[in-house]
C-alpha cells in the first residue's frame, strides 16, 4: 500500500468514526443513577438517591448535568419532606454540574479509560470546583457510560447548609449528622441520531 493510499485510508476511517466520537450525547435516565450517603449518630450510614436529573454532552465536549434537589429520595417520606423544608426552604433548587471533556479521550468501543475530571458544582449562588475520578466506558457506537471510581465527597458547610442539617438533627433527635456527604454516580449517555 502506497503512502498516499495509506493516508487516504486513515483519513477515511477518521471521517467515518468522527460522527460517533464528535456528536451530542443525551443522558439516558433508565441506565443512570446518582446516589448519596448520609451518616447519623456517628456510625449509621444510609444510602439515598435522586429520582430526577438530566444531562448532556455536546459535540465540543461540554458537559452539563442538572439535578433538582427536591427529587432526593431517602426512602422515608417524612424525612424527604423535612429535607425539602429545612434545607431547601420548599423551593426548587437545582444542582448544576459542568465540565469539559476532550472528545478525543472517549475510548474505543468495548474499552474503558480512567480520567480525573475537573468539575464545577453550582447551587443557589455557591460554586465549588473539584476533581472527580471517573471511568468512561464506550459500550457501543451510540452509548458511553461515565461512572465514579469512588465517591465524591461534598461538605454541607461549603454549600451553606450546616444550619439546615442542624435543624434536621434536632427534629430527628439525633446526636449527630455528618457534614460529609459521599456522592456516587453512573451516567449513561446515548448519542443523538
């Protein structure tokens, strides 16, 4: 194979692959989850989840994830009501996570790559920057799964929620509620057709 033929072949492969690598991707809720853990009374840990969220990755690699915090589901209705009242003042508050990912870092089909992804979290005027260790798995030409390699630790004091957590502790009659909240996620993105 001549150099020019080889160059043409490589270019053709890239052009054919480009639509699957560089396209808009939408979050598929059926294959996704965002969970968080709370620790009360020093050692009692409970897992919870968010029932609603939406996300998108643009062709340029701009990531945006929106989580309505009033969709938190602790499995106990009265506790969910208290969280909405004492932390969120019965208003709809959204957590918005943004990031930038290099589309060239999306792995080939059937493979996984580990990345350290700088993220920005914005909630009612508070912005936090942190880095999440993630695994990006290319399941097929049209599906990519991004999952946390370990929990992302959020501190309620940095979010301005320490007073609300103290109210929750008092109402529940607990000796303590941890201000550190581990958050884990599995996000399945499907390529737009």
